[in-house]
C-alpha cells in the first residue's frame, strides 16, 4: 500500500497492492486493514482541524480580553 504524496493532512489517494492470486482471507484482511487505516487518518485530519480551530478561538479570547482590559473592564 502506498499513500501518494498529497498535502500532509490529506489522504485522498491510496493505492492498494495487487491482490490477484491471493487467498480470499488475505484479501479480506488487506481490505479491512486499509479501511481502518483510512478511518484513522481521516480521524487524525478532523482532530487536527479541531485543534487548529480551538487554538484560533483561544487566541481570539486572549486578544479580546486584552482589549477589554485596555478599555478598563
């Protein structure tokens, strides 16, 4: 399996190895593994976006609090 070189937070294209001639148990195992890997990578992507959003919100709060302090609140 090769994850093509996309941006680090993107897993749009994943190539699977050639499965011709493999036993069905191995094909099922490869498929299930690939599905789990894709789900984990997408979960990581979502988590990264949530962390980035939380950081932006925290910085916004810090700047708002500083402005309120400057105005005497």
